[in-house]
C-alpha cells in the first residue's frame, strides 16, 4: 500500500535550494490561499449592497457563502480523482483562472442565478487549491523545513480574514461592491502570471499508481485527525458565524470591528509562532491551540458581560485558531499523504458549512448564550483525541523530521 512517506521523501523540484525555503513560489501559493478565502467571504462584508442591487433578500445573498462552502466540500474528492493525472501547475492555474472569471461575473452580473452558478464554480476551484497547496509546499521545501513551508502557504488564510475582508468591505463601501470584485479579479489575473514565473511544475500521478482516496482512511492516524478537523472547525464556525449576534446580546455590537480586528491580529501572531515551531512541536502546538480555544470559550460562557474579558477571550481564541490550518494540514499529510489532503478539504468545508446551520438552530432554540458552551462540548473530545493519539495522528516526532 502507498503511504505518506512517498510524499515526504519526494525530491525537491530542479532549482530549489535544499538549504532554505524558496520564498517567491511559497508566497504565490499563500496568495492563492488568500484569494480562496477572499473570494468565499467577501460577499459577507458587502451583503446589504449586493442584496439591493440583485433585488433579492439579504438571507438569499448570504447563500453565496453557503453554496461556495458546499461546492468545495462535495467536490474535493471527485475533482482530485478526476484531475490526478494533470500537471500540477496547470491544475493550479486553471483554478486561479476560475477565481478570476467567477469574480468578474459577480462584478458585472445583475442576475442572481448566474452569480450563484459562478459562485459554485469558484467553490469547486477552491477545492482544487486547498488540495494542492500542501503538496506543493512539501515538494518545494527541504525535509527539515516542510512544516514552515506549509505555515507560509497557509498564512494567506488568516491574512485574508484579518486584513483582506475588512479592507474589501471598506473598499466596497467607498467604491462600490462591483468595483471591489473587479479589483479582486485583477489580483487573480496578476497571480496567474506570478505562478507562471515562479512556481515550478510537477507531474500528475500515473494511472497505474493511483490508489482510491477513501483507502487513506485505513492508514493509522487519519481518522483521528479528521475527527479533530470536524469538531474544531464546527466549534469555530458556530461561534464565528454568529459573533455579531453574540456580541449584540451583551451590548458589545458597537465594538464589533475592533473586537474582530483583535481576533485577526492574534490569529496572525499564531500563524507566525506555528510556522517557527511546527516542524518540531506539532503535537504540543495542537494541544496548546485546543486548550486556548477551550479557555476562551469558558471565559465567554462565564463573563461575556465584561468587555475586558471578551477582548482577552478573543486574543486567546485567535491564538488558538490562527495556526490550526497549518497544524491539521501537516498532521493529515504526515498520516495519509496527498490522499489525506482531499479528505481534509471535504471534512473542513462540510463542517464549516455545518457550523452556520448548527449555529442557526442553537440561536433559534436556545439563544446566542448557548454558543460558548456548545464550543466547550465539541472541544473537550478534541483535546482528548489529540492527547491520546500520540502514536500516529499527533506523534511527538513527525515522520518528516523524526
């Protein structure tokens, strides 16, 4: 059976210095991650304006995020299978081109149905991008710096959340949402040329050497990592999707922008810490990230009526969340190789979409005060699994460096 070691020991592309990280291609990959998140979440920042211009309700406009996440989650495995033989750079370029086309259509379309079709297309493209980024980072990096390369690549996610979406929202109000999507299109086109100039190509898999993606579930550690992904992402999105409603409950809605900025800055700090330590401390970092989120949820449960405590909780939550993408991407690839990545993309996006649905049910039946204890209920078993899965899922020594 093929194992993840084939991925870990693959030689670096020609021209890559084995002593240091090739920053230009890694930053291009980080920009692709940035564009994936920005394309997904930007409608949330300009939702009232989009709803008015498209002559639909705000709830209908909000489904632009839902259809994107569902498309990403459902298409990750079948698209990975269908494109396994493609050259890797060609596949990445086609995906970024799909971002550009989808954002361009969004910028000029006045037809809600047409816009939703291209949001679905962008969601499928995102599935490809998420499945490719870690594999590319591993091929580009020397073995002792693989985790750091993944951290740099995944830095585009918190950067988009902390800066990209707030700036996009500001530009949407200043220049109009259509021009903002036009600017995102222009950045996507520029990224295509950057990838062509700096990201090396790699072959696809030969037909005779491909193994079913679902077969990776039999590899030790994969199921444990995917459970952590599912519960952690669900917990985060229950609270994050309805954070405005939660803050309003405690009369902190007027400070929402500052509170989310604090969360974003803490997330960026987390990604830098993770990047520096993930190659040697993946297990400790994962335990620490989970513990920080648990403490944050406990503070929000017990003392959310105190603004100082809320800010402290947001800092702890951001520190716990920022590096999670890197940690879990690294863990699942150590355990399951490239096939593990496709499973992670499906799990991540499915439970990200599920967070909005579960949070909505909790909001309707129990109110916003139920969010923190729901997070605690989800994260307690996560911590137990991470601590207990020391043999394969979250070992003290990673296969790439042990």
